[in-house]
C-alpha cells in the first residue's frame, strides 16, 4: 500500500487527510493519507526514514520555506517562488536511495481560483503575511500584472505594517489577500487588523483559510460591499495538482 501525508504544525485544521482518503476509497486506490504533526522541521528526515512506503507529502504552515534545505532538488516553480507545498519522494528499486523533489502547487491553485474575480481596476494588492503562502500568492498576482505589497505585524524591509494602512493606501490597493492563520478555527472571532471601514464594492478580499467557511475577515469585508472568497477552491485545485505531481512518471 502506498502512503501519502502532510507535514505541518498544528494539523487539527487539515482538510487534506479527509480529501485524499475519500479519493482513495472512491477510486479504489490502494493508498492512505496520514498527518505527520512535527513540532520542529528537524523532525522531517525521521518521517521519511520511518515510512518506507511514503511516496509524497504536502507541506503546510510553518514549513513551506523551512523544508527546502532538506530537499535534493526543486522544480522551477518552487525555486522561483522560494516555497514548497508538495514533495515527491522518488525511491530506487532497492529503496536505499531516496530523492526528495520540492514543488509548489499553491501558485497554480490560487491563480486559477482568483482569476474569475479580477476586474480591470484590480491593479494593486495587499498581501497579509510574509510566509511561504504569501510568496506563492505574490507570484500568482505578478503573472496577472498586479503589483503587490506585503503587510506584516512587525517592521520588515520588504513589508509595511498594519498601522501604515492609511485611507489612501486602502483606496489604491483594491485586492487584499489574507495569507495568515488569523481567523482560522477554533479562533474564529479574530481577523487581520485592517481598516475595514475603508472598504468599498470595488475591493476584493480573498482568504486562504477555509475553516470556517466565512471568516470574520470575509464577513467584515462583505458588510462594506467587498467581494469575498475563501481558500477552499484553491485547496481543492492544489490537491489535484499534488496528485498529478506524485504520479507523473
């Protein structure tokens, strides 16, 4: 039996295990998907060594960047983005030689998901967060010709802070993507601290979270007329792409 899985911490919110095991069952695929909740990235090699039937992994918060030094090679997409969310495990017949190949399916999943919502006035985007998912989102938006600006809780060379989101900035940047875990179940009463009163019907708020179905970030945006979308479709698309990567000869 083949084995696939997810590394991250924490993983109570994970959608992937249910999605893939239902897929395996309905399509009579002799495989199972398991969660590997590792407190530190240094535990990653142990996961690979102790699971000789492991053929592929998904990677989630907070390891999309931290896992890269442990990999043997990256796909052009993953190298360009600087983040990995899919690992293909290639084993020689004797299973002694293992090659770990990093890929990024986030950027394709995100791009396909947001594309139908983009309007001509969506020229600039605020990216809330600075991690691996934010990197993929930036690349996806750049491919559409959209300028991006990272937003962080702390001052960083390539990011502005939430305190710098003035009315003029909010008017200029009409796409806002939440790439942080703020608002994720069970902490559903939290949301990124943006000036929601500056939002209009021309704003597009996209939350990479999918649990709950409507986050507080989305709800407050909708109250001001903004178009909103959660990350479920993106997740489904990237899961589909993950399966293609794992099974590509």
